[in-house]
């Protein structure tokens, strides 16, 4: 099993090291991976693997999405935790609102660097919005307090955890020179 883990990609090796102490990554291996991925420290490498957003990630623009040059795949990050009661629901869509300063600055910095129009709403309460269209996104993965559910009715889950927190795994798409956040997964905490 150790030989198999040794030939896996970094994300899988990191997950295995968290699951079992036999597959633990040593400092030398982490430093070599940090140098390979072009990040300055081991903590930055861990944030990159865990899909945390950061200003130092190298991001380029492709025709339809933003590309992470570190991971060689489309840019997908976990949003910050937000209150469920800040999100609005209608029969056609659900609007997720993120107001954390660091996340708003990340989205704004990426849009300025790549010359795209961001979806940041201005005013006193600057916020980033992401829409979920339940009729179009049938297979949205939802995690509720360590239980994985695949449901078509996301409205029910939102109503049940109306006093809790949620975060989203979002992909950055570009359409008509505008930046859109596409929600791939949701995670609820009650």
C-alpha cells in the first residue's frame, strides 16, 4: 500500500496522511512539493491542497473559466462559512451571500488581475454572490453534519438548517467577460 500511495498525486497523498499515520508526509517531502508547486511555505502548500483561497495563487484566464496553474486544473476553492439566514431562496434559484473581507478581496483581486467584471455588490456591505439553480443542478452534493446527501430538493435542507452555517465549493467561470461563481458542493454546519 505504501508503494501505491507513493505514486499518487499530492492531494491523494495528503488525504492518506491525514487518514493513517503510516502514510505521513515528512517535512522534506512537503518542502519539495512546495518548491514544485511554486509556493513559499509548507502552510501555503496545505492551504493549496485544501482549496483555501489566497492572493498568492497563480491564476490564468481560459476562454470559459479561470485556471489554477499550481494544480493544472480549473480554479475551485471553498468559500468562507456564511449564515444560512443571509441567503435568499426563491422557487427558481437560491442566492448565497458571502461577506467575509478576505474572500471579497480575493475575488476582487482576481477580477482586476485578469481584467474581468466581478460579481461583487458594492455599498456599505460589500458581498460576493453565487446562485444555485436547483432545476439545472440536479446532482449537487450536499454534506450535512458529516452525512452526505444527494437530494433534488435543496430548499428542504436550507429550511432545516436555517440557523446554521454553510459554505460552498465554487468554480470560477467566465461568461461575456463577467466572473460567475458556480457552486459544485455545499456543506452545512448546524
